[in-house]
C-alpha cells in the first residue's frame, strides 16, 4: 500500500506540468524521487542486506 504514494505523486506532478504549473509539478516529482530513494535505502538495507 505504501508504494502507491510515489505513483500518485508522480501522476500529480505530471498533471501539474501538463497544465503549465511547472514549479508545483517539479516539487511533486522531487517528492517522488525522495520517496523512492528512501524506500530503496530501507528495502536494500533491511531485506537485501546491502550496506549503503
């Protein structure tokens, strides 16, 4: 369920960019990147036993 959030924020960011709200769209896309980076860091260290 928690991995739905990056897809939602990316989708909202693309919608904002489509309607020429570039700054808001870039903020949403940046939030998406940070969520994915945090998720990968937690997933890699806990489940894959990779030290980052």
